[in-house]
C-alpha cells in the first residue's frame, strides 16, 4: 500500500485516479486527480497519518471534511467526494482556477487601489463564511485564491471553528492555533469562534500588501507573541509616506487589540475598502507612531484580568452589527413617507451595538441626460440627490461614522437596489410604498419587486397620507 505522501500517478482512489502530486505540507498531502467516469477533475487531500505525526493532523482533516460538507458558495471550494481508502481518509474538492493572494503579496507594496480591491474581495469572502457559522482562524495570503472573476475563495479549514460542531482543533492543542504572523490577540489568549479574529488577520494582510512588511513580524516565542495583546504595529504611513489616510484608517481599525474596537464585521471592511471616499477618518488615519507605554501598560493589565470568554456562534456576533439599507426616493416629496422611513429605521437598529445605515437613492436617466452635455447634467443631478439624502437623514440624529450615502444610477430601480444590497451584504432593506394607481398595479411597484427578490429581510413602509407615483 502506498503511503499518503507517495501515491503514484495512476493510483486509483475510489472514483478518482491520481495524476500528480502538487504539494506536501506538515499535515496533509495534495494531489491532482481525474474522475474515472470523465466527470469533474479535482484535488485529492489525504492527511499525514504516518508514525510520529501529530494527532492534530487527523483532527484538522476531520474539521475540514465536516466544514466543507456544510458550507457553499463561490468563496469556498466545493466538496466533490470524501471517504476512506487503503491510504486512509480522503476528500476531493474543487480545483480552483486563479491566483493565490500570496503571489500578489510577493509584489508588495502595492498601490492603494489594488490593496483595496484585493482586500474587499477577501473581506466579502470572510463575511460569507461567517454568515455560515464558520470562523477560519488561519487567514493568510496562501489560504486565499482570487478567481478569474475577482472573487476570493478561502482554502485550508483545518483550524476552523463551526458554531454548531465540536471544536476538534482546540481539543488537540493547548497552544495558540493559527499562523504566527497573522494570529489575533484573542487567539493567543485561547479564545476561538469570534469572527473579529478573522478581521484582525485580514488587517495583517492589508498591512503586508500596503507596506511589504508584516505588522508584527514573525516572533518565535510566546513572549514575543503575547506582545500583540498590548503593543500596536508601526503605522503603515511611517513606512509608505504617501499611503492614503483612509487606507491606514481601515488597516489599523482591523488591527485594534480589543475586539470591541475593531470593525464589527468583515462586511464593514469590504464596504469601506470599496467606498474610500466615505471612510470616517479618525486619529487612526493620521497616526504616525505607536501608542505610548501607558496605553500598553493598561492593555497588559486588562489582558491579565480579562474575564472568561462567553462562547456563542459566529452569527450571534454578526447580529450585533446589522447593515440596514434605507431606499429613499427623494423625488417623492412626501414628508409623511420620509418620516415613516425614519421611524422604521430607528426601530430596526434598536439597541444593536454596531449597526450601520446606508441611505440609498436611484437616479434614473432622462431625456436631459441623453443630450450632448448629458454627463455634466448627470453629475449635477447626482450631487443634488446626494445632498437630499443627507437632508433626509439629518433628523435621525445618528452618528455620522455609522451612516453611508450612495446615489446609484440606472433605469431598472429594483434591480439596482437588489444588486447593491447583495454586493454590500445588507441584512435589512427599508423601502417606502406610495399611493397606488392603475398604471402601478399593471407594471408592479418597486417595493413589491424588492420585497420579492431581495437577498435579505425587507420592510415596506407606507405613510397614511402618502401620495404620488414613485417607489
């Protein structure tokens, strides 16, 4: 019988035939395989179970096998098959076509726009994973692949945590789990299952892509590793002097020592990377040196006296940070409907800790915008609509750092709203429904179509005396 590390080309593993060995890691071996029946080819993964290997090799393989069988979508490889062979347990997964994020990192420092593009793709993938109750806990450049369509796919789930499965990885080790250069402070302290740990690792990758350096180096001992519990990284703008403040703001927001000070979700990171003009700048973006020794001492004392963690599934953390999209048709001129939308917004965000509200309006092309100077007219209308959105939101009295404003353009209003909600990972849409008419009953309303097709919860608001034809 061939060992897992020495399967020869042509060896048959159930319904697959080995073509070539791709790579061998410390815990598993990966082969390219072809389906015997002519079906989809894939990658065969077999854990290293030889004498002397750590038991975590098998535990990590079991974790990956269970998680890949429970998650779906473009951000994870599809599980094609799994089982037992003469060589032991195996799984066959999708062979992803694309470029590893490690290949991009090899060219760092990258332009800010490229860092934002890559980071947004990775953040979106992480949020999709967290929504499926999984925290990866080993995010690093070699564990993310950019598909040809620009979406990121995450691989290697051996250290992952699933909110509804036994934590086998933790059970097999009494040391911090993860890759030293990217591991979060709470992982060092033995806390697992918080999606914000992946946000921290995302920040470390953004730092690397932007500066060409790792934010904390690669310490070899626990003493150096534990410094992450109280010492900040050097601000990226000290290394790359022309780095935009908005990008440093995002990076250092991800790398906050305390989870409560970080971005609440990876979706928030994706949004800010995609809309840098709307990033709320704070002292973080302008910072040019690390926090002083007094701050480090307070963090050190806080780490010593930290209470035991409260274990809960990843989606319970996401529930504390809903993204609410409010669709506002500022052209409707109905203050009653506007106030009803504001009331619904207040009720929806309620007492949640880390909510965000995106105020969105759709600007439709007209005969004016099709004229020779139509582009200039459209820019003027876009600015006017943006001012109107700000005016609508002002009575809410909400903190500006929690608000975002977007004017979309397109003739198919429902499609634009639905596409934006999907791309921005909205959890809830609030939209107004105005007075009916024979034409609206014939064509169908915007609010009805959004409610029927949106990828999230939708609240349709009606004002008692609203009038006119609109949403």
